[in-house]
């Protein structure tokens, strides 16, 4: 039954797939691809909060923030303010600094390896053969075997520079804070003359650098490099500058569109695109000769081309008396941006190094075995695997974290330095506080906290964790990464590269949840590659919610017994009723009937736009729970928010105050000051989140809203992730009828094109 007496006749406990008499409303979701929009109109910088995904029914480039978030009415002055603001701990800025160091390391690595093609000049040799192979693959012919050669593995390099406890860095301010005013003014004048928004000037200079106005005159389609600018907008800008010389067959346009499509693919999670898919997408964008556009992008060094074998079996040799050549192995031709290609190669190299290095043995094999024998069954299997291998995969739900804790306690008892790294601060704190040593897991108690834990971002930036040794590697022996499916390829590469030789890495997580917000599917690729031991947890998640979510994980939406109203279904007929019931549940029904206050209840919905997206729900929830004028960029003290300091990062918190320094937030106990000019791009109201924003976190109660126009966006991983955010109570505002069981049974995770499996097969012949 429903948790609200007045709706008892409509609600059914524990049956998410039950039919309802309500008719699903017509789709009302907001569509981002607006052909009439100009650069910068309404969509901010196009990056959104870094946590949107096609899995949530949004398209790349949805950068809108919460309604009414224009920086305030004079209450927050320009700039970052006093030295106090500069002294605020900014995990995001420290992470960005670490990422810059990683970029420099990748550039050095690039120089050490033979590049797939020569940049600049006309295509020849391998690059020309690869493009010929693209056409051969499309026509059904054999690929050109001589074109393909795997690069030699790079030697082990020194890890990042030591950064044990870097000084706090102020939050990132407006784009290009050091840009010369005259450069911004020159770009502003150029944009205004072409009818483009002058507000893009600072972003253009940030992306294109000094002399950006000259670069735009030479190639107007360089405007596509600015986040949020779409091809039709860049075409309009080019027509204004070039006049009659502008045409769809312009080589500059084809190159820019190739890069833009690859960037949009990365937003959707791909690290590369199949060459035929890229050519087809260019054709849809009215590029007359898409093959020539790809060639141009490769020749200019804007993209790289790769081949991956489609099967793992070696080609059949020719008979002794047969004069024909051995049968060639079928391959796929991929085109990708250098940034993600090199990160994926670096990750494969680092994983191979861990698998091939001998783990540090500070305890005897007998001690490891005693620790494993005294632990519960699944925990014992994990301890044995980690004792003998440098890389181990551990799969399971929320309850399986106790097994990771048992491993860390065993490692500490043996004198090893063990740490856990979670995706979010909430996950870190929950793991550190909630997992005491299992009975017998540690024979010799050690001083210090029961479980050492940090966030992945804090570990890499140096603001959390053990710090780094003299060689720049993380000063630890065992690292357990929780929420491993949330590792994108760049973060995973930085993490693995930071581990010393002989360290043990355990990647632990639930393979059923949504993948990372950034490009790649690292955890899924490693599971599929079978290159290292895998330990599957046998510890089930408890209660009716655990039973419901476990069934969803195998494609079954089961009816569960919920005597304590742990699971409640609230049918709705339209968007208006969905919003009304959601607010009623959060503000009244759940607190009254379940005893969970509104501040401990999280609303989760498929997307940001539409009549029942996060924007609409947050507006309604704010009006009920914390009404106010929104004087500080649309926010008031006490508002629940989600802060996105970088793509793929979502930090829930609350507004404390606003002053000349900016908007003051409290994110899991960490004070954050967001400069006024960054509020619109990085802060949203947080009573309602998307599933991607909520992954890695749990709340005592969750209200999952499924409006009628969300049916097409639902997938099994989305439902699994959203329902699994609830600890004690789950309410489902249900307006999609049979689309919910259909999604659970038949709609898997959206595929991503990556190269990690193929790279691992080359590095580790036993893979697969």
C-alpha cells in the first residue's frame, strides 16, 4: 500500500511491474538538439554537470542548469574574493592539477612510441593503407594485412611527481582567467560581427588561446571546439565570415566535424568509433566526401586510426603444398581521439605491469592462508586471490563490501599498507565507518582506524590517502577500488600508473550498475577479457529491497513481500500527478509513515528536462521544503544541491551562504566556495538527481520517479541503479506501465566502443 492514507486505493506494495489503469501521457521530455539555437543560448557551456548520459535520455551537449540559476542580483561580487577563498580546500582543482601532470606524462609517452600515423602532410604508408582497409572492410574485401602492426609496449616510467599534501587551490574560476583582455575583446568583436553571442568570447580564448580571433578567421569551424556549440551554429558563423566561399564541401568543415563527432562519442562513453559509423555520421551532417574528411583529420593529427582483431583465434596456416597465403584475421578499423587512445594504451600497459609483477610479501603464505581460512567463504576466496596476484576483480552488491574490508584488515595484520578508494565521499565515509574487522579476519590488531579509505579523486590529487613515495608512486601495498564500474579510462589510467611495482590492486564493484560518466567501460572490459582472477561475492543484499534489486540484475522484476512498507508503488496518470505525488511522498508520507525525514530521502528521475525531470521536480521540492527568493544565483541557504567540479563528478551538499567570494557549500562536511561565474555551470538543486548522479551513494529512502515520457530511456542498469540507492525504503512513482518490466527483461546497457579488451589480449596472451 502507499505510505499516504489518501492514496491507499491506488498503491500496490512490492509490485513494480503491476498493470495500472492509467494511460501513459504523450512524451513531453525536453529535446536538446535545437536547430534554431545559437551558440551559448540557454545551454551554458554544453557540459551539463558531467554526469548526464544517453542512458538517462539526454543528448550530449545538455548543459542547462537548474531553472533560475543566473548569478545573483549583486549579492555575489565578481571574482574569487579574498585570500580566505583562495585557501579553501578544492579537491576538484587539485584533481585537475593531477590530470595536467598526467597529460604531460602521456605526451612524453607518445614520443617514446611509434605513432600510428605521421601527423601533417599527405597520407602515405601505413595511414594510407589503413584508410584503404576501411574501404576494403566496407566492401567485404580482406583488410590490408601489411597496414597493421601493434606498437611495442612502453617501458615502465616514473610515476607522477610526489604530491603528498599539496596546498589547497582555489576553485576554478571563469574560463581563461589569465587571458589577455585584448584577446577576449578581439574575439568578442568578431563574434558580434558574425551574429554569434559575445558571451562566448572568454570560452573561445580559453580553448583556442591567444590569437583566437585570427584562428577563427582562418577556420571558422574551430568554433566547434567550444563546448556546447553545435554544427549548425558553427555553419552559421562560417557563412557570416566567409560569405559565398562557405560550402558543405569545405575541407576545414569536414575535419572539424570529424573531431566534433569523436568528442560527442566520448560524451556517450566511447573511446573510439568504428570507421564505417564515423563515415555514416559525417554523411548525415551533409559532408559530401566523408572519406576525405576522415583522411584530412588523420593527416592533421586530429585523430588516430587503429585496427583490432575481431576474434581471438590465430589465423589458420596454409597447407604445406598450398601456395596461397595464410588466411588473414578479420579486423575492425577504429578512429579515435589521441587523448583517449593513449589513456587506454597506458591503462593496458599498467595493468599488464601489475599482473606480471610479484606482489609484495610482508607475510608468509601460511599467514595469508590462515587469514583466508578464518574469514567467511567469499571473503576467504578474495583474500587467497589477492595474496597470489597483482590484479583481482571482485563483483557483488552493497553487502559484498564487507569482503573488501576483510581483505584490507588481513593485509594490515600482515604488515601491508592497505587502502580503499570509493567513487564518492559518501561511499568513502560509509565504508570506513561501517566495516569493522570480521571475526578472525585479523589475527593481530593494529593501531589506527579500522579501515583506511579515501575517494579516488582525493587519492590522485594527494588531498587524501597515504601520499606518494620518493618515486612519485602511491605509498601503499594494497589498494581496493570500490565502485569500480565508475572508473572511466582516463581516471583508471592515472590510478594504475600511480601504483608501485609489487602493489596489489583489487577492483571491486557491482557489474549491474550504470557505467562511468566518462568514456570507457573499464570494469566491464576487464571482466570480459578474463585476464586476471575474478571473485564473485556470495553475500546477498538483505531485505525486500535487496531481493527486488537482485532480481532486476538477472532481468526479472519480481513481486516481493514488504510487510514493513519497504517497497511501495504509487501509480500516476500524468506528469502533473507524478510531480504532486513525489512532493507528497518526500515531504509528508515517508516521514510520517516510515519515520525517515525529508533530508534523508532522495528523488531519482531519468533526465534533467521535461515535465518530470530534475529541474521541474527540484523547483516543486524547493517550494515545499525550502521556499525562498533564490537571491544567490537561484539558491538560498539550506537548499540541497549537487556540485559538479569536473565532468563525471557529482558532490551532494547544501548551500551555507553567499557573499563576495561566491556560493558557499557544505559537501559531505567539506566546505566549498564556488565563484559566482561558475555557479550556473557547476551547481544544480539536488533534491532530485539522475541515476548517474546518484550512483555510488545510498540514502535511507529513495523515491524513483518514472513518468510516462521516460519509457524510452529506461534500461535494466538504470532501473537496477536507481532502485538500489535505497537502504530502508523505496517508493516508485510509476507512470510507464509495461515499459518497466520490458526494460528490466530486454533492454541491456547501451554498448560502448572501446579498445581495452584488444589491448589486454596483446599484453596478456592468456586473456580470454
